[in-house]
């Protein structure tokens, strides 16, 4: 299964990286990931990664370290 959670990106573009709306979307994403983990069996691997970082203003697409950095998590 492949999923793209767009709420964080959309909130950052509409507000900025420090907005309560973005924090809410991050918490929503965390809850969704928790629900997926709870349904997984011992033979399943979950990989989570971001497609890009973002500036404090909520933008991306440039070549700064913060825009090019992202996260990778495997469970």
C-alpha cells in the first residue's frame, strides 16, 4: 500500500510552519500512522518518508538544506 498524506503540505502552504493548523495536521497524521501500526502483523514493514522539507514560511522547491532535508522512518 502507498499513501500520500497531503494535509501537512497544504497547511504549510496556507499558513506557515509554526501555525496551529499545521500542528493539528501533524497530530492527525500521527494518529493515522498509529492506527496503521496497531493493525499491522509481525510480517509487515512500515516505511514513512517525506518528499521534501520546508522553510519556516511553509514553502519548498528551493535548494536550501531545510527544503532538501526530509525524514525516513521504518518500523
